[in-house]
């Protein structure tokens, strides 16, 4: 093979790759457009109200280093 043929084959491989990628994007857009809703876990009222933030040593170090 000559260098010209190698370059042409490489260019075609890249084009095929991007063509396949654009096809995947169309499929993803179709899924979004159909209104597929994410499934969320049920959360009780007590779980919703519980404290989640904890000021641990790691958090305190972060605040100190970043001067918050």
C-alpha cells in the first residue's frame, strides 16, 4: 500500500466512526422526546426531613483551606 491509500483508509474509518456516533445521538434524542421518566426511589416523610449535612473534619479542612 502507498501512503495515499493508508491516509484514505484512515479518513474513511474516522468518518464511519462519527457517522455511527451521530446515529447514537439520534436514538438518544428519540428516547428523550418520547417522555421516558426516570424511576425514583420512594422516600418517606421522615427520610425527607432528616438532617443530611454533617460538618466533619474533612469539611472543616475544606473550609479552612479555601477560606470560607
